[in-house]
């Protein structure tokens, strides 16, 4: 019963054309959680995922220092984001200051 409801919901979302928007929102929400786990809450508050399109997650950061720290851990961050999304959604992370 639940599987058929889940399939119906997915069909409705895709039919409405909002599947990509929902995916982008979810990935942006996952960002904060993952960054808090890898770094700290203080660091995560200095960044915000703002957009996801065509496999690229764009993240606003407050400084070049934070951007550099994230770049050092980019592969780990991508791996955790994709695991949370349950598929390889994020191919690249772009940081904007």
C-alpha cells in the first residue's frame, strides 16, 4: 500500500514539473547537516547552499578562508551529499564569496 502511494506521489511531482525544485531544496538542506558533521556548527553558519542545477551545487561562503577549507574536503562533502540523496546528484561544488 505504501509503495503504491509513494509511486503515485512521485508521478504527481514529476507531472507537476517540480521534481527538480524539490531535489534542489533537499540538497541545500543536506548541506548544513553535512557541514556541521564534518566541521562545526560555527563553520556551517558561515555558509549556505543557495542553488543546485545540472549537478552543480552553489554555496555562498563568508570568506576565502572558509571556501579553501571546504575545497580541501570537497570530495568528502560530495560523497556524503550523494549518499544522503541516495544517488550521485552532486558532480561539483562551486563556492561563491
